[in-house]
């Protein structure tokens, strides 16, 4: 038994969702990805879980803030001006709301994600 309001990351407690990156975002590679969402708050603004994807390149436009911890694989993230960074196992980073560019999974990858997206604008 766990304390109230305490959530353990467990494969048995989450539902795996397989999906394809939208055609209009895909540049090349395997569009199939999956998430294992471990927790979402009642307001549906905060989510965390595990994401997996095969090698691919697609356009991204972030309306959310996302913290990532890379478990395996390598990923290259490039902004609209062409400045990029490659991350791999053990790396931690945040992509802030407003980021536009590309996400390239260079080799099969797996990450822990924590996403926050405000449902109502600040006054």
C-alpha cells in the first residue's frame, strides 16, 4: 500500500499508447512512437511517463514545458535558426513552451518525460 497522493512509476499502473507522428510534421523515418503515461493530474495540465521512438526526423512546436531524462538512444534537437544539440543516456533538459524546430531520434530512444501545459492563460 502506498500513501495517498503518492504515485509509483510501474508498467502495470500505466496504459501504453502507440501513435504515429502527424504526416504534416514528419520529415523522414519511422513515425510510430509510444508513451506509457504514469500520471496525469485531475486538471490534465501535468503529465509524466515514458516515451519511446525509432529513428525519425519531424517538426515540433511546443505549447507545453517538457522536462526529459534520456534513458537510452541519442536525440538531436534543432531550433528554427539551425542551432542544435545532441543528447543521450543520462542527459536531462527542459524544452520550454514556444520552442519551434525539429526533433531527430538518431537511434531508438527512450526517455522519462514530465510535461506541464497550463490550460488557462495567466491573467
